[in-house]
C-alpha cells in the first residue's frame, strides 16, 4: 500500500482530469460506493473458487454486529449491488463509472500492490454488441488522449453460461485423463475451476494446455454472432485486436465478450485494463435479470506508462508566491492573496518569518510563475513588487488589480 506524495500526485491529477472528461464524453455518470461490503457479495459474484476469493481478500469479522465484511477487491460487485438496492435500472439502462482504491492481498511487486486504484466502467441493462465495442473503443481513445503507447488488445468470447458449463465438463474429462501431468495448483482447481487451469503460468503445463479442448467447439450460435458483431464494429472504428481463444479472465461472472489491454513495457504485471460482459450477474445477486458489461483499468499501471512517454510531467499550477516581511506587510499580503484568488489566480503565501532571501528561494522551489514582494512600505501604498520567475524580467510595483491582470494575461 503506497503513500502518494505531492510530486507524484501531479501525474495522478493529470490522469484524473483527462479520465473525467473522457467519461463524460461517453455519457457515463459517477457512482460512489463504500470500500466495505458484506463478504458474501464478493464470494457470490467473483466466485468461491477464484484466486481473489480463495486467498486475496481482506476479510474480517465486525465484532460489533458479528458480520463478515471485506475490503472491496474490485468494483463491479459493489456497483451492481448499489444499482439493485436503489433500483437504478428501473429508470432504464445505466452508464456508470467509479474510481478509487481496491484491496487484494497479493504478493507485492512492481505494478502489483495490495491497495491499488481502478477506474471502472459499467453499462447495466444493455444487451447489444455495440456496448462491448463502445467500451473497447473508449479505452483506445483514452490511451490516445494520455499519449501512451505500446498497448495491445486481446479479445475472446466465453459464450453462454450453458456453453461454458458443457466446456467445463469436457475440460475436467481431459485433465482427468492426463492427471499425472497436472501440477498441484491444477489438481486443486480441477473440479472447482477447470477454466483457470488454462491460465497456468507453469511452463511444464503448457504442452498439456495447448492440446486441451477448445471452448470454440461449445459456443452457441447467438454468442458467435454477438462476437462477430463486436469485431466488425472494432474494424469499422480502426481498433486493432487479436482474438485469443485462451483468454478466460480470473473472475467467474463473465460470459460472451472478454478483453484485456496489455503492454510489453511493464514486466510481469502486463495487463493495464480488462473487462467483458456479465449478463448473469445482476440476476444472480438478487436483481431482476438484466444484461451488462464493463471494464476496469489499473491506475498505477497506466501512470507507469504515462511516465514512460515523452509528454512532460505537469508542473504545479501556481500563479504567484507572495513573500512579505513586517507586521503591516503580513496583514496586507494576507488580504491581497484573497483578492488575487477572487480574480481567479492561484496563490501561495509565505509565513513571512524569514528573510526575503530565503522566502525567494521558496518561491523558486514552489514552481510559481510570479513572485510578489511586500514590505511595510509597499503595504502602506497597498501595492506589491511583482516579478516573473520564468523570464527573469524586471520587478514592477503595482496594485492588486494590475497584478492580477499581469498574471492572467501571461497564461499559456
Ligand atoms: P481485474 O482484471 O481483476 O478485473 O482488474 C482490472 C485491472 O486492475 C487489471 O487489469 C489491473 O490493471 C488492475 N489490477 C488488478 N489487481 C491489481 C493489483 N494488485 N495491483 C495493481 N493493479 C491491479 C476487475 O477488477 C473487474 N471488476 C473488471 C470489470 C469491470 N469487469 C467488468 N466490469
């Protein structure tokens, strides 16, 4: 779990500003849910035999009312829970998004943290392939707007719940026939979650996995048509992708389209964004059955890619730093700062307890575009000496209004 220090937060804020405009451009509205939910919600939605539920959740008993609670490991379950609880879909389909910390007790490494952040997007009540495609093209747009590169898209279809069930049986049969080649992890998952065996990172399992039955043979006509339509919309909009028939995802709620955006620039933690359709989930956790799809991006991973691009790291957006010395100067500086803010300027005020020389050093370090100097003689005239910190220009003596004009007219 990381502290995000002010220097680093500049990039976070740039990302958040871009993401908010991007979400608005597609008509998504913000939903904010608590970071805690009843444990049962995650077990039922993500699936009891998944890595997340088996070993990664921060779960505890709330002794005050003897209830098992969990810090959210992802946002889809909470979003769907809230939509059901507040009857949101009753008013028609909903385009929703959320941002914030998620918690998974994984082994920490570069790009993998125990508290990490997601921007999640969920479209509830939409059945058509256009929504699957919308989510994918909107991701592509975000990468463009952030100026990040080297990202590729993999897509797959998991078909209907029935198709998955019959595929599951075929897989179990195949792995049972080759039981002597299974590693401990695969044996443990064989009956609870055989699809996850396909995701094994163990090179000794790769041969066995390559020969395993394929889901394609179980896919139903309607799902295949849906997947075709998604692909033709992607082609239409020029989004490049590869179909990876082995892409299954680590959460149980998916059906039909699934996708992952990957990069080769971050090492082992190479998925920056992932999602898909989950038409069964709303019904499964107590709502009136309705189709849905969504995705979430890992903010830390996207930021790491932003750091690698040529775009300059944003500086702090401070217009002016006010240095002052003396009692009258302090009082005037305090009110001048407020008057400048009234006129739309961002202002940082020194505490005035040290020499002008050291205050000017702090002004330089603050990243402000201008510095103002106020001594008791300026205060008497209700003026300030103002100077640009960017081009080393002359100091000018002026009143607050003129200072504000100078600051605002010089903005890029
Ligand atoms: P997920 O694949 O578990 O899906 O997570 C989505 C993204 O969150 C990952 O691709 C990754 O970038 C980031 N992420 C996951 N775990 C960590 C970690 N420990 N440290 C840093 N980043 C991490 C979901 O969470 C689904 N709820 C996505 C979804 C929304 N599907 C439908 N709607």
